[in-house]
């Protein structure tokens, strides 16, 4: 049990894709203008990561490896991730049209997000079993959600601050992201 907890905490804080590996920044900067949209996007990315990791692990373990087709890993993973994002899009469009409209193009960007693709590749490269893949996926998704919610909270607070005109918008957002990344760098020695 301790091994899974360590893997989860490591994925959330120490190996945070956004703030320590600098992946998935398009959605991070695009959606983090609004706290509600950011929270929803964090949940959406987490669910896509978990579902696609389970799907890719099953296909990798029971089809690609036994038949010597590991060289097809990239196109197969991309196809499975695109299917899971399409499923999520249909569910969100039906049950929450307001959220669907709020996310706009960023919902489809989940399919092309390097975090969502990189995670199953990392799980396969590390030789994680199904449970470890799910724990790593959930932790990575929670880390993404934590990062985007923190950023959205700070950006909403900045709307009431006197930010110099030259830094307004993405300029101050890049500075905030750098400060958050420095804060998360402090977790780097926590787990050896």
C-alpha cells in the first residue's frame, strides 16, 4: 500500500507534468482564466488519463507485446486516447452543455495533449502493472488538476490587481507559472 501512496504523491507533487516537466501547457494557459472551467478541465483530463491508461495497458499487455507488435505502440495509443476523448466529449455535450461551450476547442486538445499521450508511454516503459498504471494516471491527473486550479485561482485574483499593461494577460501568467514551478521544485527531494 505504501508503494502506491508513494507513486501517487510522486505523480501529484514531485513529477507534476505541468510544473516540473512543463508538458500540457496549451490547456494550462488557455483554460486557467476561469476557476470553474479549470476545475472541470482538471476532472476531465484526469478521467481521460485514467480511462486511456487502462485501455492502453490492456491493449499493450494482451495484444502488442504477445504478438511482437510493440512498434505499433504510438499509433495504437493515439487511437485509443482519441476514442476516450471522443467519448468524454459526447458525455459532456449531453449532460453539461454550458461546460462544453466554456471549454470550446480545449476539449478536443485533450486528445493531442502531450500529458495524455506521454503517460501511457511512461507506464509501458516503466513496466507498470494495471494497478500501478491506474495509480500513476490518477496521480498525474490530480497533479494537473492541482496545477490548473492553483493557476486559475491566482489569475482570478490578479484581475483585481494593478498589473502593468505590458505584463497584462499571458505575460503575468508566465511569471506566475514560473513561481509555481519554483514552489513545486521544493518537493523534488521528498521521495528518493
